């Protein structure tokens, strides 16, 4: 791509003691895209994010934000970054506005007027002068985003942004993130352990397991490839035998599961029907993250 | 940097830590004032008249009586002899060491609180400066700003210096104004003796001279301020090293109390004089009290404390700037 990347990670590694927990990650993120960072708990998502934002020093490799190296040009790199790592933890004994003032004072390039702007952006005008300890989780999340946006960042990193939100809050957050990427041309990196969330929000996704990226692709490509067909047929054994001849088939809870293949699915059905098997149900199913994982990692367990 | 310090002071202020400390002092000072008032009254009743010379004479006789007891430990005997010589000097020169008045109260109060009470107050202010950011998770937001880590820590340290100075000033102000209600506000010009030094069992009076009480009190508050800074710095270091404010307070509390206990029992363990907590009683050098270990001088104690504080600061900055934040 011709655009310069908002975030560029090259061969990032981290060892703690003798154990290597992040094993050479490389990827690039561009302005205007929402990038999902997907993996189960313990895969190394949070450690990676902490290295991106400079909280943890990588053992080797480099991180560039807006072209500036986080290790050597820390101050410059941080000006282009807004982030929430894990929960949006702000000072509970200060008001929302005081929290924003506090963080604005740490960057002299932030003008006074920007505070009002970000408050309007996250729509918190009526509660901003209350103490943070009285806020609900959703409001803290919004205030967290407000503080992340203070410095007009090029890159916004959000760690599990919908964690603990109610369905309305999740939807609102999703729309807000899309808005930031499409209208404000921000690059947003979102981590999650929920596939459904990533699917609705992101353009591209990286799947990480045990410290390595096992796949980077667009969401459509990834999902369509992993789409499954569930068959409920009678008698089951015979159906399994027949399907097994033409494709990979597995049995789960009294149903058969095969890959989804648009060109072949009709033929497979005809095969069963012609053999006198009663097909009671046939539906496509998006894989759960767990299935996707088992598939991509070759059956290795998630820990 | 001013803005960063502004942030830290705002947080300190809004956490109401300083407010609590001032409340503690404001509650304790009347207590001590009342105690001292009662003490003065009892002695007065016992003696039958208010003349301090009789009282001092009585104290000297008491001390002499105690000295004549054969079961005295050597340490204690040495201390009593020094004390006796000092009291005798006051009597001979017609100087009342306990003349009532708010400045005298300030002096006595600060001499008695320099090893434990004031360090504890400073500890309360310093303990959660960094550890609360770590345990509250706000450190992640603080360290992902375009500000280098050492600057953030320095702004916290400056905020600590300012609050220590504030605490010491507030203690001086409160002890003066509150006790003055009972004892009166006069007595600043009263001459006091200083320059005592001890060598073996002898009280050396070669350097003894008179200074007005205000100067004496000022010197003592200077030393108190220094002690508070050292204790604050060490607490600050622990606050960087540990996430839990309770652990910081626990360790510091144990060290301070151990210091108070050790001071009474280490006279023959010489290397204990390099521990910071047995060197906190700096005001004793001015009033001429016996040191816990022979050979300790004001200069020695100051250097030991300074070395500990410098070490603490170096460790704090080295760890804070290098550390991985989880």
C-alpha cells in the first residue's frame, strides 16, 4: 500500500526468564481501518499491546507509531497514540473533567478547547463534572476513550473495549469505533477474545495463539473460509459414510458437520437424498472462535 | 514540569491525605498540651511553690539518688551523669530549661516526635504516591503520555518535597498556636544552652554557648525537616518498588519502630549506627542528650541519612524508568 502505516511492528519478541511469550510478531496497520486482535485469554494479546504502547520493553524487534520508534523516540511516538489498556482506570476521586485536564496537562500541544471537543464526541456533557467513582462502567469506558482522543492520535489502541458493557453499550461502542475509523480516519486496533465482536467491527483481523500470529486476513475471507454446514440426517451413520467419501466430516451432538462449499453443497445434498437418506436440517454456521482455533492450530488446546 | 507537579499536588490534595495529617496533628497537639499542663501542675503541687529553681534542684537530687544505686547499668549511669552535669549547669547559670511558653512546647514536642510521630505522618503522605497508581491501574495512562518516565517520577518527588515541607510547617504552626492558648505565646528570646558534646562519660562544655530560643527552635525544625525528607524519600522508594500501599506502610512502620527499639539496646553493637532508623534523633545532638551508640555525631548522622536517601532515590529512579508495567 502506498499510504504510510499508522503502526508498524517488526519481529517483536518478549522473553520472561527463559520462556519466550511473544514469538516474533510482525504486522502493519493503516489509517482508516479497524484492526482486530483476536486470541483467547493468555495468548499474549495484552503483553503485545503493552509493548506497543511502551509499557513493556520488548526483548527484541521494533514498534513504530506514525513512523516514530517507541523505544528511541518515546515522546514523539506517544503523541500519535491514544490507548486504553485493559480497563479504563481513571482517578476515581477526581471528576471526569478533572481527569481530562490532568491528562491534557501532560501534553502541551493539547489546546484548552480540545477538552470540550472530546467530551462532546463521546457525548458525556451532562455528567462530566461528576466524580468518576459515581460513573457506570459504560461511562468510564467513554471517558477512557475521551482521554485517549485528547491528543488527536493517529492510532487508537483499545484493549477489550466492550468488556462488561450491556448490549446497547456494545452496539454504541461498535458504531463509535466505526465512526472514528471512517469519518476521522483513525486507525483503530481492537483486541478481543470474542469472534462475533471482531466480525461486526473490524476490517482486518490477526489471530494470535501462544505468542505467535497464526493468521492475518480480512474478516470476510477468514469467516467464509471457515464457514460450516450442519447436517441433521437419518440414518446418521449412512449419511456420515456417504459424506465422508466426498469431504471431511465430523460428528457432534448427533449432527454432522462439514465445510461450507458453495459449489458442492447441492451435489452433496443430492447424494444423500438419492441414497434414500432423509435430510431433516441443513444450515450454515459461522464457527465459534474455539472451532476456528482448533482448525487453525490443528487441534491444539486453548489454555 | 510545573504542570506535572500541579497534577501530582492536585491528586494529593483530592485524596485528602494532607488534610488527614493536619487533622491528626491538630488533635494530638491539644492532647500533649494538656499532658504538659498537668505535669507542670503536679510538680507545682508537689513542691508547694512555683519556683523552677527548687524544681530543678529537686531533679538534680533525684538524679543523684538514682546514681547512688548500685544496681544501675553502665549505660544508664553514663547517661544520668551527663544529664546531671547539664542540669547543674543550667542551675548555676540561672537558666530555666523548662520555662513554659508556646515556643518551649514546640521545642519539647518536636524533640519527642522526631523519631516516630513526624516520620509516621510523612510516611502516610508518601506511601501511596506511586503504589496507588500501580494498584489503581492509572499508571498505564500516566506512562503512555508523551512525557518521559523520569520526568513523571521527578514531578512526584517534587510534590513529596513540597508536602513534607508543608507538614513540617503545619506542625510548627499548629503546635505554636494551640499550645499558646494555655502557655502564652511569649518566650522566643529565652536563652538556651547548646553545643554540648559527650566524650566517654564526660560532658564536654567547651563549646557550650547560649542562643535565643527562636534560633534553637529554628535549628531543630531544620533538622526535623531533614529527617522527614529522608523518611519521605525512603517511603517513596518503597512506593515505587511495591504495588501495595499497605505493604509500603507496613515495612516503613516496622523500620521506624525497630529504630526506636534499637536506639535503646544497641550501645554495644557498633555497626548499627549505619542504620538510618537509629540516626533519626538529630535534635538530641543540639540538646546534648546521650547518643545511642558512642561516637555518633551530628555530622555522622546527617551523612548516614543523606546516603540512605540518595541510595533510595537512585533505586527509585532506576527501577521506575526501566521496569515493565503489567
